[in-house]
C-alpha cells in the first residue's frame, strides 16, 4: 500500500516509478489490473526531450488510466543510432519522464532483452506506437498481447536526430549558444518545478 502512495502520490517519486526488473514490473502491473485500471504502454528513446515527446505522451495517456513508458537503455540506443547516442544518459532520461504528468511508470529496456518482452510482460490494454515503430504485420502480431494497438503520427515537425544534424551543420558560435540554452534548460529542470 505504501508503494501505491508513492506511485500515485503528488510528487515525482522517481525511485518508485523507475523500474528495471521484469519481475517487479509484472507484480506492479498485476496489482494495477486488480484495481481495474486500464493499462497503456509505449516506448522509445526520448533523447533530448522536446515538445513532440510531450504531445506524444499526452496522446498516449488519453486512452488509459495508467501509462507505462519503456525507455531504451544506452547500449540499445548506441546499437541502433550510433556510438555518439544517446546524448542524455538512460538514468537522466528515465528521471525526466518521471517528471512528466502523463507518465506513471518508466521501465528500462536493455540491449539483449527478448523481442517484445516488455509488451509480453505488461500485456497492455492499449499499446501506443508511431508508424515508424512497427510494420503493419508486426502490429497484427502484437495484437496477441494487447487489447488494441494505437498508431500515432509524428507529434512534431522535427526529431532529436534532425536537431542533432542541424547542430552539426551550424557554425561553432551558434552551437555554443544553442548548447548554452540546453544547459540552462537542464540546470533549471531539477524536478522542483514539476
């Protein structure tokens, strides 16, 4: 019961809302389902968190009572996006998501986890994905483990990857100014204001 107070309480309660173990996750999901809550699941990298991420998570939460977000671990991101990614570490990305009002629990997806292990563990009422996440045949296959699969269009005109490319093509003085803006944002985002 005390754990539920931390998860549903008014604070960010980062330690209670960040999960890295499938057994712990299964126990929490079972308890939530016994309460009759409709469980939503989505996942992604969420590197250099931006407005598209916020809009996406808000839409993901609209069809469920409790939203679980899987976040790709650093090694998994590096394998898929290259050695210089992610920009923001997995622990920081997980904590940032814990401060988002639409996110109820964050789970770390590690390199080497079995395919669709998070989906199979949660068996969500609603799985939310982008069109780039799964192919149509994969969406059909995933329906075995989910109530429904909602595919959302991109929620922003740009992505983290395109922002990084822009930084790489920008003259160094502009890069320094943009990095100063990012650092200022990160310095001010300590969780006390959320």
